[in-house]
C-alpha cells in the first residue's frame, strides 16, 4: 500500500460519497468542457471519471461515453448516474487501440507519478483515432507529494504538479498537436489543454 497510486485509489474508495458532494465546477472549466464536447463526434472515454459528473453531461449532449476509474466506489457512483463505467487504470486504459473520437481526463493525471507521464500520454494517443481530441485538465506547478483530503484529513492523496511547458512539450512528443491551452487558479493552479492526435 506504499505505492502512491494504490494508496490514492484506496482513499477514493473511502471518500467517494464525500468527494461527490464536494465536487464543484467553475465557469471557466464548464466553458472548456463545452468546447471539447462541441469538437468531438463519436465515442468519448472519461479517464479517471470519478463519480461521473462529466461523463453524464457528455451523455446529455448526445455523445456516447465510457467512464474508466481505478476506484470501485467511484465507478459505482458513475454507474448510478447512468454512465457505463469500467474499472481500469488511466495509465493503461482498457480501450481498443484507435477506437476513441475523444479522450477526456479532468483532475486525474495529477495523481499519476511524474515518471510515468510519457508512457501514459503515449497510451492515450494510441487509444485515440487519428484526429481524435484530447481534453486534459491537470495541476500546474512543480513537485509531487501527499496531500490530506481537505474534508477528511484522515486520508491523503498523491498529487503531482506538472510544469506547463514540459507537459506541453511531452504532449507534442507523444503524438499530439496542441490546439489550445490555458491556465486558471482556484484552490490550485490548473492547466487545461485541447490537443488532437496527429494524423500520421
């Protein structure tokens, strides 16, 4: 249980309902999600779907969607919202190669250890069809560490804060063309990116 990913998953299993109740979206985030949805035509995978808020909204927009999460309790909440959800690791998504029109990941890559960034993004690129769209929102900054859950300090999660320039360069080197990126600040600083899988 010393593995950051396994321990963070166990935390989400314990705090799933509280997390669901505390989940909030800013106007800027909602506009970013809207731009992603308007640009996608076909199957979307929500990697690290949590309780399924975004995936359920994509369904309301008429997009077919599948949620993927390591936490069984989060996946159960997503299913309860009517979202088809499967247990799986976003670093190696259980998705057929080249099958996705869109890949959405909000506040999930921030739990992936920094050293696993490049192979994770390569797996995401492989899951998208050529021209498929990535919508990514993750923590910007530097370093990685355990952070206590703000509404239940008994539990902690592993957070990775990525340098924006380095992450954008890694996206380019793993088969993506960055279309837009923006920074915003709430309780932390966020980097949101829209990128397409290169046609080649």
